[in-house]
């Protein structure tokens, strides 16, 4: 069996011990796939703590927020409406959240919706149009942004009929039959991301246009608005300040096409904001500027002071829109948040500080210097997702304000509950209280250990292991046990998933430490009967793969 060099190196890392290393395993230096680089944001004077001025502000890869009340639904010449949305943390409009589904074990949608309602989360942003998810949202009153993945853009760009069919199936049907409060259709997800190398440049606008036309044909254009969630790398600043903001020259015309259609149809511009990435890619980034405590030295832009990254990012976009004649276009912050594991700066303390700070920052409806007023935003993310790609970094699987099982990670007051804290999911069914660990008599230097750990981590989630992560203080045997257990749990505690050439054993004594949780998986959710049949081939695939692994290590 072929094992990559990465996992061999990873195993060596485990044996030497996480605490003795200065970098976390698996972080390959690439930016988050759904984000932008802040690497050039700060000049040397800023990183050394000097006061901020024009010369010290060196990027402009930024973001935004707000939202339209206007609704007139044509493709040609309507003026953009005024802004509305999140006015206060306890206001009716409330805070939104992103609901991703790249998890090996999902909670049933009905459980998720109940959790949303009990936490007063009144807006949800989806990345697809999963039928069971949308049906569960029916009659909940929760406002929904339904998503069209990037791999569908070419189809809708080339076929108005395909766009009409999609709208009828995924919007009209749920509005009329299931009473789902669909308010937006997100056409693509950061399709202009630089790392996509222009793959979706020529299909995004035609797809957006055809979806808009389909909504008009269905008589829904006043009720449902289109948008395109974009990465903040679509704009930059010539002066290193917000006031120098404009759309990137190489994609300028593509972005303006989209902006004009949004403006003509009273639809919002959606942007994703991630100050965490600044900290992740630039060791000289001033930490305090990522947060909302007011402790950072401000950036001075022509007499306007910016005390945090969010406001500066937001207003760079506002300037870009204004310079191109769309200064009143409503803005939504499609994603904003902070991960809790997988990197030294991804931890519970920073996540709580950032998200709570953001809630307090927007709760008064003050807005930003360029856009006073309520801010419309969706926290990223609702839940941890253990099947997400870790190419951008190990933190990718840990953005949730809730764990995989719907348990809150930290105290967060959204201003929507009487308790002032998050309410956990109810009725969660766990698998048995048992774990897979390395046998006490197994030798750490055995020839089967490295490939066994490699096999487990390639197929499960080992991103909590690493320098200054939640499980970074485990010894070598603890690291190996963690790897074995995460594979065992992901595969529903099958007996064959705790073999590893005789190195592992099942225990009923919880191996968790104060900071490192050895998880017990929740009961798998397979959805409707049609999807339930998929569990059989999944199990067979597992059995076959384990058998192959065992045979190759005899």
C-alpha cells in the first residue's frame, strides 16, 4: 500500500512529541481555499508596533456587510434599495450562520433546525440545495440563502432551461409546498478566488443572469434575490488604505458585470471576511488588530480611524463600489468567524474573543465609518466539519461555534437566548462509550506503527494533533491512540476499524485529557430511504479497504 511522505513525516513528528516543534503538521502554507491573503497588509512599521498611517497599510484584501430591503426583480434598470438587516444582537433580524455539510456524521436536519430556533438564529446560509435540509427548514420562519456550487455554473451559464429547472425544483417547490422562507440564491461560492486560476471567470455572470431570469419567469424575483459570495481578493487598495479600494484590474470587468446585475435587481453584494487568516500567514501581523477590543493602534485614513481589521476591510469594498458608481449597493458579510483548533492561533479563547467581540461590535447598529447602520452577517460556521479539505490548513475543520455533535464549544452570547449562552442540540444519539487506543505492550518503534498511523490519519481527522493545538501535549503513545480512535469512531466503531496489525485495542476507559477530547461518534444520519441504501456500499468499501490494509501489513 502506498503511503505519502507527509504521513511518514507526520509519524516522526508524533514520536518526537508535539511540544518540541515550532510548527504544526500538515499546514502546507497555502491560504484557506475560501479566503484571501493578508500577507501584504502590513508594512514593517506596522508590524513593529509603530503608529499606522498611509505607508503602513499595505493590502486592501478586505470585506463587507449590509443588505437590501428593495425588491423589484428586473434585469435592466432598477436602482438599488436601501440597507437593512442585523440591527442589534437581540433584534428580530438577528445574526445568521453558515450551515455546511462536509461531515462524516451529520445531525439530522430536524435536530439542527430545532437547535437554530432555540438559539434564535434566524438566518441560515447553505452551500447547496439539499432536499432534506430545506424541507426541515419549512415553517420554521428561518430566512434561507440556498447555494449553487461552482461545479454547476457552467451548466447554468450555457442553458437557461437548466436554470429554470433548478429554480422550479429548489426554490419554487420549497416555497410553495414546504413553506421554506428562501430569500436568496447564492450563485457559486467565491468563484473568482485567485487559486482557481480563472476557472469560473466566464461562467459566473452568465449563470447569475440565467438564474435571475428564471426567478423572474417563476414570479419570484421580488421575493428571492440572487447574489454571488465573493472572496475579498477581488479588490485591493492602491494607497494601502480603505479609500484606495478598487476591484482588481485583471477581473475588474467581470466583477462590474455582476455588480451591475445585482444593482439592477436590488440584490446584495456578498463578501467573506477572515481576520484570522492574517494571523495565520503573517507572523508579524499585529494580533490586537484582528479583534474588537479597541487595543490596537488605529489606521488613519484621511482623518478616519480604523481600530480593527473588519471595519477597514469592509470599507475598502465600500470605496471600490463607490468608485465604480455603485456606492449604495447593499452588502452582506457571507462568512466571518474564527476556528478553534488546528493552529496555534486557532483556539477556544481567540474564537470566543473574536466572535463575541463581533457580536458586540454590530449589536448597536453603528456600522462602519463608510457604512453607518445595521450590518447583515453570517457567522462561519455553525458546526465543525471533519470531511473538509485541509489543504488550506488544519484549522479548516474547526470553524464551528458548535462541535460535531451540536454541543457549544464556548460561552457565546448572541443576544437571542434568556441564558445569554448557546443552547446545545437535543436528542443527540451517540455510539457506545468505547474508544480505540494503542495496546500498552505495543512497541512505539514497531515496523507497523508508522503505516498504521498514516492509514488512520489519511482517512479520518488528526488535525487536533500538532504544535499548540488542543491535543498538542499528548505523548507519542497518546498521539497514536488519538489517530486510531478518530478512525475507529469515523467508521462507526466497527471491530475491524480497531485492528491496525494487532497494535490497537478497544477500551471503555475514557483516554481523554483535560485539553484533549477523544471523541465518541454520533449515530450516523443517512437521510431519506434513497440515501439510506448508500450505507451498504460505504460499509462494504470500509471492510474491503481494511482487509487490504491488513493483508499488506502481514
